[in-house]
């Protein structure tokens, strides 16, 4: 089957690392990468060559021009002016690499900075597992684009060791059922994402439970040991102290209205049948009950 790969992305001065990967694949698809990698001249024809040998030699000689055409068409006009003086495709490739990737010393410094950023990464409380994994992979991909080999097992170890405490139960279950050194990053992230979604769904179904748990957590140790009936009694006392009435004409107290006074002259005690007080404050209540 014939296969014609699509043209590569035109490089305009940004995202050079991405363009390099795409252009390399494009040249490999056309069997032209060896020209840039080796830059070797094809062997000379022997005496009395056949037609097939002549055709093959002609194709090998044309590969340099084809590779140069791919590079020139894969960059913008501004970038083309920087390589138009190059005669060989490898020369043009190295010139772009030196200008947009820097020297070997510069790339080493970039690798040191990226590795430091990778080691200092930690998951925040406000981040989801998807956001955190994307942030890690951004740094890892930049390291790989520079040319450094970065294993996936190292990325998985980084995710596991820097997760929040709420994922500990899931990590423990994975350790019991799987070998974490052989698990892929996508499988780990999907498992943690499923746990995160289940928790989010439960909080949406029972928002009051989540609010109470948060309030209980925020109260701290200062509320530990207090009994609820003690708090209610203290509150009722404070509220009672706030309710002040004019002095009662019957008992001179300010805790009630005159119509609610227990010592009204028109009220009759049900215990001793006398006027001027209620049964609750009757002095003869015990005697009447004994009789």
C-alpha cells in the first residue's frame, strides 16, 4: 500500500522541541533521516554499472536534495533566511538545533532546572488528580524533548509519594492487589480519578454531612469534652439575663410580667385552696399531700 505522510508543522520560531519530533518522523517516513544523521556520500559507481545500479546511485545522491527541500519547506520565511546558506541538510539541521536549543552546556542547565522543578512538585489541596498529573507530565515531556531519557516508573513513583492524605486508602489497596513498580501512569491516574469522582458525587448528594464534618474538624480540640446540655443551659441563662421586665407589683421581681406572677392575689392554690399563690410555691404543699 502506498503511504504519503502529511507535511510537517511549519516552524516559525516557537515550540522547536515539538517541531523537531514531527520533522524527524516525517524524514524517517521518506527514508531521508539517515542523510541528516550520517551525512555520508553514496559510494561511487563501479565500472560498467547496470541500469539498476545507476538508478539506485541516482536516488541515493538525490536524498540530500530531498531532505534539504523538506527542511526548507518546513520552516517559515524568517527561519529560512538563517539556513539558506547551508549546502547540506545536516548542516542546516545542526544550525537550527544550536540556535533554538542552545549549546550542550545550555541544554544541561535546562535539564538541571527541569529536574529540580520535578523534584519540588507536590500536590495542593485545591488541585484535582488530573490537574496534578498534567503538571507533572508537562515537565517530564520538556525533559524528554531536550533528549534526556525519563522512565515512566519514575513518574509513577513521584505521583504516589506526593499525593494528598485522602488518597492513602486507594494507594494501600493498589499495593495489596498490584505491583506498583509495573503499573502504568494512565492506569494509576484513572484509578485515583475514579475515587475522586465518587467522593465528589457523595458530597453533592449529602452536602449537609460534608458541612457538618467540616465544622466539626474546624472546631478543634477546644470543643472536645463539652456536653451539649451544658451549652444549652448556659445559653438559656444568658438569654434569661437579657430578658428584663419592670418590677412586678406583687413580688418585686423583674424576671416576668405581672400577669404571669405566681403570687397574684386572684390566683388560687390547688393544694391548699388559698388565694395569693400557686401550687408550685405553696408552703403547705407537703402537708396537704401527706394528709
